C-alpha cells in the first residue's frame, strides 16, 4: 500500500492563489482589500494558526527508513514569527514542507487555520495551499523569462480567479512597491541582484495576504545586509496579519522572531519565547 506523501511534489515553481479576499461582489478586484496592512478578519489574540500533534514524516521502511521528523508537537500563534533552527539534516525543511502543504505526514495530525490538512489528498491539498500559504524559497524560484511584475502577476493569473489583466498588474505592482522594488518591476531576474530577486519572491508570496507564510532559508543565498532586509520584510508581514514560519541558519535573525524552535534529529529539542512571554 502506498504511503501518503510517497511522491511529494517538491518546490512547485509557481503556486496558485486564492483571490477571494480581493474580489468584490461583482468580481472586480479590490487591490486595497488585498494589500491593506490590516487583515480582512483580524485574528483573535492568542489563538493558534498551526497545531501539529505527533507529526512524523518517514521515507521507506525498516532498516531503510529515513526519518525526516518524528513526534513533533508544535503550536504557532496567529500573527507570530516563528524561526526554525537546527543543524543540517535535523528536519527543518521536512517540517516546513508539511506546514506549507507541499508534503504530507506519514502520521500525526496537522491543523492549519482550523483545517485538518494531514489527511487531505494531493489535489485537495494543492487547492488548500493555493488559498492559504505563501512560500519563499532559498533560491527564489522566479521564472527567468518573466519580469519581476510578471512573476508576481503570474501567481495571480494561475489562481484561476478570472481577474482582469490590469487589476492583476496593479496588485502585483503594489506588492513590489511594498517590498521596495517599485522601480524594478520591468527587470528580468537576471538583471536583479539576489536580494532583489528574493524581494520579488516575498512579493509573490504575500500578494494575496495568505494566513501563513513559510520561508525555507530565505536569506541563505544572500549577504548579511540583504538577508536582514528580507527577514525584516517577513517580520513586517506578520505584523500586518500573516503568520510566518521561517527556517534559518542565522541565529542573529532567529533572535528577532517571537519564538525559536530548535530541531535536532527530527525532533523539537527546545522552544525559546522572545521576551519570556
Ligand atoms: P534540514 O532542512 O534540517 O537540513 P531535512 O528536513 O531536509 O533537514 O532532512 C531531514 C532528514 O530527512 C535528513 O536525514 C534527510 O536526508 C531526510 N530526507 C529529507 N527528504 C527526504 C526524502 N525525500 N527522502 C528520504 N529522506 C529524506
Ligand atoms: Mg533544509
């Protein structure tokens, strides 16, 4: 019997997105609703967006089993920035992929935004992901033949929302403006620095104001200054209503998160709360 998630789709180059939040009753996109700093429905304080219980991801069986994570219990409060740290191979990316709905657990339960996603079928999960998660990759994953604004726009277009071209362009342009790239909208990825490309990646992830943003080593390919700037953007997204899970090797950046989850050997070894709250 095939295990769930035996063939995980890794790193889809483009994800679909839900535009419901930005649609008025007549289907005309309201970019203000999409990009205003306030979330459409402010989260109740102290409620968790993510609840993982005994979450386990193992590939193969018996002696050949490869443990990604095992027995992970984790709750993430809405609006928090959670940093996930730990040595290479400790399960950070495995956890991130499960939380983002890119992969499915072998066992355990995972509730995100009130929805149990651990039992979802692959296509169901893809739909859920498109509506609820923004993903930022270490190596940006921009399409090289599209300009910055086209990369952000494409994500909107692929959501199948039927939103008009001009409205898409406006929303994408506004998202680029928010990440400080208003002037580079027509540049191709190859004409941009790594830091700029990652800002496009952040704009693409946040343009629909998804409840959850998952970033796997988003600063890993950047110098310190650019890495810091991208991390600050992610913190800013959390302050405007998203919940952000960011995997990082950089302990200085992790120190700016609300919580830091330390992983060792596929397990959570420690959780540090900033300010002792
Ligand atoms: P990290 O992101 O902390 O470096 P990963 O989550 O990528 O760690 O990997 C955790 C463990 O799971 C490693 O031992 C890795 O080899 C294993 N692993 C990750 N993905 C797979 C896979 N697709 N098949 C088999 N083992 C995997
Ligand atoms: Mg990793």
